C-alpha cells in the first residue's frame, strides 16, 4: 500500500475518517478479475453507518473504484443504464470487463448489517 500523505492523514483525523485498505487487482481480460470477496468486504464497510464518514479512493480512482461504486449503485437500485453512464463518465477507456463485472455482480449476496445501513440506502 502506498502511504497516505501527511496532509491526507491529517484530513482524515480531523474528519474522523477511518482507513480501511482493500488491495485488489483490476479486471484484465481474459484471466484476471476483481475479487468479488474484496468488493463485498468493502461494501459491508460502506453500508455500515458506523464506518461513516467514508472516503473512497485509489491511486487512479477509475476502474476498481468504478466497479465498487457500480456495485453500490446496484444495491441502491439504480438502473443499469444510469450505473454504466456514471462509470463511463469517470473511467474513460478499458471499460468492457468492468461493466461486465458490475452487470453480473449479485448485490443480494452482500452480507451487510441492515440494522446499521445508512439513511441513503
């Protein structure tokens, strides 16, 4: 994991943001795919209000984060068209494998605690 900058660490302390690090590989066809287990673990934290406030980021913040947010949008019951439009807006190129991952992701299998779900869900 690349270390957080001192400014980022200070910001997170001041805002009460916890750091949960999930290292996952991106989709690289034909044999490498983002880990559904990693996405589920991250979503469990995102969907637990006790983990908030939350800041989602990665080195580039496009593909893996885009997949995570796309899966979150499925849980929020966004239409696939809206999910894919949002993904493309930020991801630029190399989108086909990621969109396929989002499409087949089963949001019903995310084991989050519904008693602590955020108000926006």
